[in-house]
């Protein structure tokens, strides 16, 4: 008896994979085009640090306000159309933020951009997982790696625009138009049809007997799994925030590294995270989501825990690299499992996990700041190994089977 080799994905599936990659790239690049413009916007609007902080907080506030609506948008429009519409409106909001001539308009535009970015994020992941199911193997981590490439590209575009002397309006109009066209072209090659496959019909003459309380037990199980998935995803974002918000400060302040060397804490984290996502799909197919998440949580906890226990510049940079590599697959894994939960409408599990994850991400910087003020930044950064341990403990809800081949019901 011979075993057939896995069939190569059809042309439609390969085209859809490229289309989803374009959507992830575009999503990463759009907001990154605005970030390098923040200092200029702050100066032009003559904002104090407190006012500036409140204004830019409108972006995550918009994401939280609209996050739960993403599931409804997916069911009404389809994941591909929802992602593209969200992309177009995100670009419009970012352009409006760049052109804003008052703090109120800036905050309003960022609120719109954040809200639409949340819809895009959930919808593009939902469509990416549809494509993954067609492939029959893990590909979702590669999409998140491409998002990182998009973010680097967007930041580089902004730097080039500033160097060339382009105004914010000129620069952000070019960005919005280029990525709007890319998203609309990608839409042509996305998958068509319903968002989920129908549940298999019972055999002829068969009966479906459910024990008393079965549905209530299933609901409790779903709530438990969703809570664990939120913790897994939040663990990943906590480590990302620690790298972006605190790595440079810790290396330059507590460890007295030069400004140039201190920047390598964050660079090491995002670079290792990118590598982890590039190889993550292969690892998931070999070992399963649960094993990879547990190993990653252990790597993050041990690597950064050792760096904090025995502080040095080189050891800390390596610790951030270990943390980035360890958590690389956590958010994609949580989103994948949430999208597979039975008994939920298409997009609902993804929207819930994404929304609660953003709440955790929003709360992380002030919590670390309070701990740092009360003790030290070295103690505050214990959030990184603790996040790794959290992922290790919660990873049991992830399945180790060939998850990408399962059908949603």
C-alpha cells in the first residue's frame, strides 16, 4: 500500500496566499509611514507631552472601540472585503492625521485609523486561516513575518520622504494610494465563497443524542479556551511591548550602554521574532502548535530570566533575542485556535481574542512603569520571563494535531 504525497495547492490557493501576504504587508506599512512623522506633528501643533500622549492613544482606543465589530463585518462582507475596506479607511485616517491642523482632528483621525486597523487585522487573519485550511499545513506565521517586513518598509518610506523634503500630505497621500491599489488588486485573488465549511450531516437514519447539560458544558469549555487563548496572545504582545518601550531605556540607563548599542535590544527582539515566524510554520507542522508554544515560552522565560538574573549588555541583548524568538508564534497560534472553536460564528473567536489582547497591550506600559517607579526597571522587565511562563502554562489548550487540515464547523 502506498501513501500519496501531499498534493500541491491549486493555482487559486497559491494566488490567494500571495493576496493575503499583500494585505499583511500593506497593513504593516500603512501605520509605519506615520510614526516617523509624529515628532513633526507634535511640534507643528505645539502639543505638550501629556496632550501628545493622549492624542496618540486615540489609535489604540479606536482599535478597542471597534475590535468586537470585526466579526460582524466579516460575516456581512466576507473576510477579504472587510480586510480591504478596513485597509482603505485606515489609509484615509492616517492621511487625515498627517494633515490635521488641530489636536482634536488629529485624535479623531487616529481613532478612525485605529478602529479600521482592528477590523483589518481580524479580517486578514481570518482570510489567511481560510487559505491555510486549503493548504492543509501551517502558513499563518509567514503572514505575520510579512507584516513585519511591511512595517520596516513603511518606516523606510517615511524616512526617505523626510530626506527628500516631501510634505506630510504628499508623503501620506502617496502611501495611501499605493497601498489602496495593492489591497484592491489583492482582493481579486482572494478566496470566494462562504467563510466556513458546513458542518457534516449526520448519517442517514442516525440520531444525535446529547447528554443533559452537554451544551452548557461545551459553552463553559469554549469560554475557558478563549480565556487561555487571550492569555497566550497577550503574553506575546507583552514581550513585544517590553522590547519597543523599555529595552533601549534599560540598556542605556540601567546597564550604561551607548545609545547605538542600546538600540540593539529592540532590534534583536524583532529580528529574532521575524526569524521565528519564518521558521514557525515548519516547526508547527513538525511538532504541533502546543509543543512549539510551550518550547517558545520556555525559551523566552529562560533566556530573559537569565539575562535579568546576571545583567550585562551582551547578555541582555541575547535575552531579548531569545524572548522575541520564543514568542514569535504565540499570537498566530492563539488566533488560529480561536478561529477553530466550535459553536462560534465566523470571525467571532478571532475578534474576541484580538480585542482582549489589545486591552492587555494597552495596559502593559503603565503597569510596567508603575512597577519600575516603585522598584527598578530590571524588576519591571520581569514581565518578559513571566509572559513566557504564562504561555507555557496556557499552551495546553492548543492542539498538537494537524490543525491546518481541520474544518471549521
